[in-house]
């Protein structure tokens, strides 16, 4: 289909190619599929249902159910199967709801393309593009598919993702029928590249996997390196697996030594192993992160990837330009400083010509200049453009007016002045002597000290030729300066103080000179004792730069490559670094940061590279997002500590009791039911409140904390389990069914109620649980007490308990909760004290994801 389109274009001429009809586009979409280079097809409903049954845990439960049925334990087999079905149903329901929520949020910032359909130009999701579509491209756009240019004006494309070329490449539309039939690379644009300057109209020739980028992506589609979060979960899984393995092996050896029924012992060991594993961890994590994403969206923060929530909460360094964060980002022309008195109007006119005719993204400076435009530039024809880049730090256009060709340059004062050899003296252009140069530089210096930004304007009459290059930006005539102001926001200082109070250090990375940066940052309350320039950065190794960046707040005159180095150096020092950017050249830094953050109004390149998109460019909005990320961290941490400590204590008690008692302390089916009900009480953890102490500073956890908490808190429950054993055997002279029932009730009630204690780092009487968590805990406790009196009690091996049992259990439960609070306070107090404001020590594992590959 792409070939047909190209042929038609070649026959009829580029100017006559029009877009597809909606009906034809739908037909082609059905044929070639969505425009996704690495499309992941949505799994079928049958596969989604079947997938949970492939997990090792579910397989273990199904084997246990099969063995129980084979030996005649029909009730146990049915209970295990019911638990499996309920667990899978809960997992599928929560996963589906979470995915729907996240998909809706991603749709808010989904990439779009400007497409002509049915003769009308409009925005469509990029994945709906098909070969034959006619698209429009402008500066800042990501090229949405492989395409052949129909029209192009001053088009420069950055295609380093495909070719590795550091500088933009100029593109042009095919000029002849032969070029249209077999266009070269200069007439083609490719998916994955970005428009730096210019405009174009193009016809799509390939989409999805058929694109050049899609072919490369397919070859590189191997699983990316594990993130830090994945490594942490893997380390946790290995730890739990080791504990489970040795527990099962120990119980089997004891059973053999005591000549017990090997099959029943095996079922008991398997049930204990299942009880020790926090099997709801993936679901709890997904739901917690999805809930966090929804809450963040309400606060104007859109998360494109759920893992970024963990990173966002762990940020301790935020790097950003000062424009639009410390300041409003809206520039105003304050004055014009001509090289010669009385020539201010000409300086402004030339600047307006440059700003209005250049095709790149209009900067705040350009917009401010255009507000001062006083002429309609009648009779002016633009001939060529030399786009801005961060090496030259200026841009130029070539225009023709009154049969004279004029090159007009505008840019950083130092860059423009060094290219000037003459200056306007009123009557003509005189040599730019050192006196005039010194006067201009002094004016620039004084304005910078006042916080004004300055642009220099220069011009030159150029000879007639087909195209102009950087080499023409020499022997310029200096025209003058334009000064701009962008004062700090009224609440900038308060916002920075709030971020600092919550453990986030803001560092300013700006292209402005040191004096302007110092003035604005000082007004915003940032320290200006040390300011590092881009030239200093280039001279440092990554280690030396890291040490310097650690103690530096302001970096001035930095290029995109230097921003990238600063971020990598800070990360090497153990920081979790966020970068806020919205420009064409911010993409490398957004990729290099642990969390790339952009804004809804940013160019496509920046939004695509970011993991988090702010609907408002406001540090307060970002601050809210960081807090929500920490809340998600806190709730995931709760589940880990709850599951490992309570499960370990109960399993340890059962293991010891199985050695001492002449019978199994609890039947396998009862263990599984106990574990399922306990897990069900924790399903609502994602809705719970998080302590301020976990929100005030970036938090990371390590396996040392999990181990310490499990080993310290777990045995506390064993102490009260053994007290329960003694009560049941000596006070009630319990038979085997009474013992099983009594311990089931005591175990479930204590480990479920202790959630109120473990869910907070402080006093549970002062920190209230969320309403859903409160009711789920109370509901499970009530159900656990009621189970022995339900019709299914006999089938499960339960029997009614005497009322006296509950009178004795109540004080034991209260004492247990108090002792856990004491032990928990010591463990968590030590951890919080060690980690307040501290970077992770070697061996620590962060709950945030690692930086993505750069």
C-alpha cells in the first residue's frame, strides 16, 4: 500500500497528494496493525485467566489439593481449590481495575500526530497511523512513522537514535519525478527521530514493525536490565525461598524421625510453606501503585509507567532550569541597548524578523520580542535559515528586502560579539574597536547582575547563493542588545523550602550566565556561594564532578550534554535524581535521570522521554507527586513487614509444635484457610494512610530491615502461641479438634489485629487506619471467631469452643499487641534514625526503580 501511495505521488506531483479517507484508513489499519514498533498484543481473556495458574504457588496448591483428594481428604481438597479460585479471582479483578485506571491516565498524555483525514487536518493517536496517511511536522515533533517528504521548509532532523549523528541533518522534499520514485535519505524521515527546526508535509510509507526503527527495536527487544526494584524483589524472593526450603526439609526430617504419616506430614509442610510466602505481594504492589497513580492524577501529575511512582517518592535531588520553575517563564522586554544611540528601533526590528521567521520552537525570549513587533515586514522574503544549536548559541536567518540579502543573527552576547568586526555608529558601520566592545560587555555584565537576560543582535549583507551555512556567520555588524526580565514567582522561596523540608534538594541547571542565575536564585532563597559553569564541568572526571555537584546548587551556561554528565555524576554518588525539562534538547537528560519529568505543554520529544508528566508547570504540583510516591512506598513496605513477621511467627510456632505434640498442631486445610483469611484482611492496605515520618524524607528499605523485623517481631507471636498451647492442654485438656480450633482462632485473631500495630511506625492509637482497612480487619476477625460455629465447621475439622476460652484469649491478645508495639518501636526507631536524610549504604536495596538505560 505504501508503494501505491508513493507511485501516485510521483505521478501527480507532491503538491496534489492528499490524505486518506477514514474508511480507507480503517481498512489499512486492519491489514497492517497499529503503529507500534514493539507492539504487545493484549492477552486474550482465556490467557489472562490461565496465567495465574502457572505460578509456582498456585501449582503447589493444586498439587496439594490433588494429593488430598487422592487420599480421601475431600474437604481439604475442596477448601484448597476454593482458596485457589478466590485468590485468582481477586487477583484478576484487582489487576483488571488497576490496568484500566492506568490506561486511562496514559491516554491523557498519549502521543498524537497531525494527520489529514477526509480532507481535514486533526490530531490522532500515533498508533492509528497507516501507510498512505499525510502528516504535518513542525519543530519539536517526534516523527510518528517512516515517511517521504512532500514539502519541507528549513527542515532539520535529529536522528541520532538511528544513525548516531550528533548534529541535526537537513532534509528536503524530492524535487523531481525520479527522486519521488526512489527518494534518498535526504528526502525521508524516520520513526524515532525528531524535528529540530522547520516544517514539513509528508506521506507515511511504513508503520510499526515495518519501519527502520521497528526493525532495530525488534533486534534489541531482549529483556532490559533488571531495575533496582526488581532486584530488590528478587532478593526478597530468594530470601523467602531459602527459609521455606529449610522449613519444609526440617519438618520432613522430623516426621521421618518420629515415624509419622509421611503424606500428612508432606501436606502439613506444604501448607506451612504456603503460609510463609506473601503471595499477594504482586497484587498489593500493583494495586498500591495504580491507586497512587490515580491520586497523583487528581493532583495534576500523570505517571506513564507505574514503576516511576517508586522512583518519584525516592527522589532526593531535583534538577531543573530556573525558567518556569523559579520564575513564571513569561519574558518581557525591558529595554533595548543599541550600539549607537537612537538605533533602538532597528535593533528591535531585526530581532523581530529573526524571531518571526525562524521555524524552531519559539522560546520565551522570541515570544517576548514578537510582542514588541511594530511592523508587518511587507516586502520581506525569507530565503534560508541556520538553526540554533548549543555549540554556537545563536540562530540566523537570511532575508531579501529591496533586492538586498541580509543575514540576521540573534543569540548569546558572547557568541554574537566574537563574530562581529564592525558596529553601528549612526551613519555607517565602523570597526568594532576594544572601547566599544568593552562598553557593550560592561552593559551586559551590569544587566546580568540585575537579573536581566540579554540577547545580542547582529547583521550582515551576504552575496547571492543557493544556501547559507555557519561559515556565513562571520564579519557581522553588531546592532545592539535586547534586555528581558522574568522575576521569581512569589511563592518560589516557600515551595523550595517545602521541598527541602521533605528531603528534596533542588539544583538549577541553566543556560544563562552566572550573574543572571545568581540574581534570580538569590531572590528565590537558594544559596549562591558556589556557581559552576559549563566550561568547568568539561574539565572534570565523573568522580570529581560528582563530588562538586554534591555541594553545588547552581550550574550556569550548561549545554544539554553537560546536564547529562551532572545527572550521571549525582547518580554515581548514590542520589535518586529527578530532572524537569521541556525542550527539544532535554531528552538525553530526561533519559539519564532516575525520573524524567516533563510538562503537558512540552515538545513531543520531551514528553515522550519523560516518565512523569505534569499538567501544570509548578514545583508545588511536582511536590505533591513526590509525596504520593512516598505514600505508595509506605504501603508496599507495610505489606512486606506485616506478611513476613506474622507469617514467620506462626510458621515457627507450628514447626516447634509439630515436634512437641503427638499430633499435628493444625490440619493443612486449616493452615491454608488461616493464611487466606489473613491475606484477605490485607487487600485494602493500598487505601491506608501513611505516617508523616515516612513522607518527610525519601525512604529506601534494605533486606536488613526486613530480616530484623521478621526475626524480632515474629517470635513475639510464638511466645503467645505457646501460652495458648499451655492453656488449651492444661486448662481445657483439649482434644485434637479442640486444640486445632482454639489455636486457629487465637492465631487468626492475633495476627490480624496486629495489623493495626504494624501498619504504623508510631502509636497505633494515634495513627488511625483507613476505613476500608479497619473494616477488612474487623470482618476477618469476626469470621475467624464464627468459623467453628458455621455449618462447614465439621468438614474443616473444627468444633465449638467453650466461652471461657475467649475470656482467657482476650488478655493474651492485648498483652501480645502491647509487646509487639514495644519491639516494633525499637526496630523501626533504629531504622528511621539511621536513614533520616542519609543516602543508602552499600548493600541497601531501594524500593524505587533504577535509572533506565542511557
